[in-house]
C-alpha cells in the first residue's frame, strides 16, 4: 500500500453551541455537587471530633 491509497483522517465532529452549553452546564452541576459533598463530609468529620471527647468523659 502506498501513500496514495491511504485515506485521510476523518475530520472530527465539532460541537454545536447548544451541545457545548449543555456540556458546560452539566460540568458546572457536577462541580457544585462535588463541592457540596465535600462540605458535608468535612462537617461530618467535625461533628465526630466534637462528639468524641464527650463520649470518652462519660
């Protein structure tokens, strides 16, 4: 097979404006959910450390 027989690479599809906006919105929602989850987990750790000394004294 020589160079003339090779097919050129197919052009990659481009994203339409609506698709790009939907992807950006989805990524923003995911990032917000991850931040909220991290805040909840940190608060759970704080709550556990605050309750732990009380449990030991009793």
